[in-house]
């Protein structure tokens, strides 16, 4: 649906499905198909027209800075589990938030941006009960992002056999830019998006932390790809190169907080924070370099220049740029029945703008139009639920889980 017409485009959806069939749908282990990637500068976009025909209904309240939500299989002990940044894993049953947190989590560092962050169920959760989650650990001067997994008990009360399967390196000072989104690929490998380590004056080994995004032996400012046990897949783009970390799948990122896979085409997308303005929506390819901080539409928070370039040969340009900043968060494709006119569209949360941005894409991944769904609170996560509705987590002291429903 374009913002102007208000009508669905079945021909666009059919083209996306045909493209997916031709591509083979796999994006990762067995085959990597060629994608058109953006080329050349783009025009930054600020506000967008307000979408009509929807309302936000509160489903759960009383959450403290919730970060991520995942639905449990039908008939399980609860309906969903939610992370709270201060370090709690909460269970929702029959639409009610249970008062006691799930037990079994290890000690979590909760300061600034740090805390318990993303979570995702293993694709084989019904058999193995594995819940994957990211969290921060360490001290003010030496901290980092860790990826762990544990088995959720049948009654949902306990997370057992918890183990850290990946510890991001290098460690960093301060409590900024942990990134932390998790995305499963069809071959049961996962992507882990990581921030660059922080804003100036934060330094790592005597250099500004953001320079980590271009260092090939650092995992900061990268997307990593790994097997479900935390080991390196042999077909990662830099495997076998002594001058690159073998986990790296893409590089040149500032702080990704949204990852999504288009189920119709298999394309992978990320949104990431710029500095002052210059937030990006990116189409991801393995081995791609997305430029931060060599090229950027951002400026310093102090209004100084980060780079005089917004595009450079050999670096991948964003599909869309948001200025003023949105502070983008959760990212999801919509495939449900509640809003047929939105099928195939991408939805990006926004912490600063307190909205969800609907992005209408064409068959080649170009942006046709954008609309705003004002939420009135910082949006931390956006997911599609099993009932075909979009769900939104608000990042507040008294956070909520909202369901986006038709207004009539």
C-alpha cells in the first residue's frame, strides 16, 4: 500500500513471491543469491503522514523497560516471554503478567544501555526448549555483550542449563551501544547484531570506540553469524582469512537494534542508529561493509563533522535515511490478515519519535512510501504475533505490550 493510494497491491505481492521462488529462499549456508544493493546517496526523510484505520490496545502493563517479546508454542505453560532490561525474564499466561520472574538467569549488568536485552526461541524450541538471549556483563571499564541460552521448564518457571555460547570481543568501557538483536536464518544459524562500543570520548585501545566498526579483528560494530551452539559456520564470508574474525557476517555498523527477514524474498534488513540524525535502513548482504564511520549522514552530538562523505565506492549505501533521528528499534515484516493492505510492508520502531514507521517496499527493495503510527511512548520492539497482529513494547519504567488492531 502506498501512503497516497491507500490501496493494496496484489501484483507487488505476487512479484515478491515469484522473486522468492526464483531465489530459492535460502540466505546463508547452502546458497547466497545475488541481490540488488543500493547505489549512491539517498535523500534523508523526517516525518511521515499518519496512518489511519488502526488503534493500539494495551495487552500487558507493569513491565519495567521491556526489551523483547517472544511467543511460546500453543498449549505451552504461557503465551509469551518478555525481557526487562534491569535483568528479569517475565512470563505472560492467559493475558496476565505473572508476578514472579522466571528464575535461573545469571548476574546481569544493568546500567545505561546495558542489561537483559533481546531474546529468541530456537527454531526447534518445541523439542529442545532452548531460549536464546543477550545480556551485558562486566564493569564500568570492562563490559560487553554476551549471547546465552537455557532450557525453559515446561511450567515456564525456570530457565535451566544456562550457558554463555558467545562473548563479544573486545570489551569496552562505559554502558553504550550493545546492539544485541538476534535473527534466525532458514539453515538454523543465527545473526547477532552488535554496536560499535560507544560515542566519543569513549576509546578502546587508544582509538575512538566507533573505529571498531571498521577493524576486521573486532566484533564491535558488526553482525556476526554462528551456529546454534555458538561455533563458526564454515561458509561465513571471512572464514580462512587470518586478518578477519571468522564470525563476522557484515561490518561498518554503528548500533543496530532491529533485524528482520522478509519471508517473501528471503532478504535481510536492519535499522541502525546514527549519531545526530542519519539513522539508516539497510539491505544486508554477507561480507558487506556499511560504511560507519567512514561515510555517514550523521553529525556529532556536538554538531561537529564525523565524515564529509555520505557514499563511497565499495561501501554499501542505505536504502533509507531518517533525519532528524528516529532512534530505530525493533523491526518486523507484516504478513497477517488483520491489515491486508499492509502485507509485505516493513515496520520499524522508534525510541525518540515514539512511533512505528511503516515502510512500503517494491519488489526490488526500494522504498515507495512511509507512514507513521504514533504510539506516544518510546518503542523498543515490534513483532508480529501468531494471531496476525503487530505487537509493540514501550520502553518505559511502567512499560506496556500493545497490540495494533483495526480501528473499526
